[in-house]
């Protein structure tokens, strides 16, 4: 009877650990995201972006606006559920609200560092990639 309880406890622990790993990875920021393509709505209030992942593993399920200040929009891309290469809930196209005073868009890289990837072309309303 004691062995049966021990086996059940170990089995429950293993199931909890696996479940935590499969779900927990869906809340981590992915730092290898790049923007494949982008377009802006006619009223310039929504940007539609198509993203990819630069590493050999990983999918994106969500984009969060980290903050928006001084004309710069900071974006965090959140990994999909299902482990390191899980694709549960994965998407690659997102719509982001853009304030009219936004001049740059930066994406998360690592250690709270953000890289500017898109910016407005001078006084124009057109967006260009930063090289």
C-alpha cells in the first residue's frame, strides 16, 4: 500500500511538472522575433504586422505593448504554449494600435533591451525599416 501511494505521488508530481512546462513556456518573451511584412490602416491608427522567429525553435502566440512613451512603441512577443517548440495558439499576424505621435517601433531582444525595427520617414506618415 505504501509503494502504491509513493508511485501515485511521483506520477502526480511528474504530471504537474510536465503541465507546468507545457503551459509555462506560453508566458515567456521571445527575443528572436523579426517582422516579415507590415501595413498600416487608411486612418493610420492600426498597424498589421506579420512576424517570424529567427531561431530554429519557437512560435509566437501574442504581442503585448510593453509601453509607449516619447513617440516610441515597445513590443513584447510571447511564445506559444506547448514547450520550447510548441505551437498551441500560434499566430504570425497581429494588429497593433498606433498613436498618432508614435515615431518608432521597437521589439524585445533580451535583458529588457529593445531594438528599433520600424520608424516614420522624417515628417512623412510612411513607415520604413531601420537598418
